[in-house]
């Protein structure tokens, strides 16, 4: 990724006279030959990737942004937790095409698992304080664990407690990561 995508991008910035400072999100796909391809670049954090990256960051994000602004990022040591994190997106029926809105969501707070949390993405709150669907990607259910396997288990356990009409989500989240960890080095 560095050799084929990011280093050429930085070289392109330099040759075009662009002094870029800030967040750069590279949305990538890796094919069966493990070759990376660019889907998109954004000058913001990626979603839902950010929901599992930032909780691992122990260094204050404000300190990082100031170091970028003041051109001293190379002098700042970033501290990351060793936890493994995963995020499962719960989507509305029909997403990414048309999807219904207003379906009641239950179970968001029904977990006592301190290793999982839920980010609202496409939700709204009714006058009664109930949550309803209001977008295609409805909820991002995240978890952390000492191992990738425990993080996956925690996240899916939380997903199993949440329901809304037509809810769907991928059941293979982090399975490639587990397979990679199982391969002898």
C-alpha cells in the first residue's frame, strides 16, 4: 500500500506543489492476489473505520492535530492500545438502494458488556424518546477485546440484542483477520 499507493500520492502532492496537512483517508480494496486498489480518498476520517481506530488511540487527538498544524508531527510519539477492535454496521432493509425510515429500534442499551458500544449513524429519536431508523447505515456496533476473537464475539453478542424491522449486517466481519492471525509466520 505504501509503495503502490501512498508514496506515489505524496510524490504527486510534492510535484503539484501541494503542502497538504491534515487527515487523509484512503478507502482501499485488496484483491485475491493481495494487490491494493483505491476506491476513494477523503480528507476526513473514514466511517465506520474511525469508530474502531480512535478508541485505540491513547495520544490526545488535539495534540496530534496541533503537531500537524505546527509541522512537528515527526516529534510526537503516538501511543496505541493493544486491544483488538471490530465494528459491525447494522443496515436498513434495501440499503444501499432505497430503504424505509421510521422503524422502531429496540435493544440498543440491552447489553452489560463493557467492551462494546454503539454509534448512531442513521437514527432519529421520537417525541417519546424512542430510536427509529432514519438512514441506510443505521448503527455501528463496536467492541474491543484482548484478542480479535473476543472482540468479534463481544460485537456480535451486542448485535444480537438489537433489532429493527429489516435489519441486516455482515456475518463475516474480521474473519480474514482471524485467518491471517492463524497462518504461521
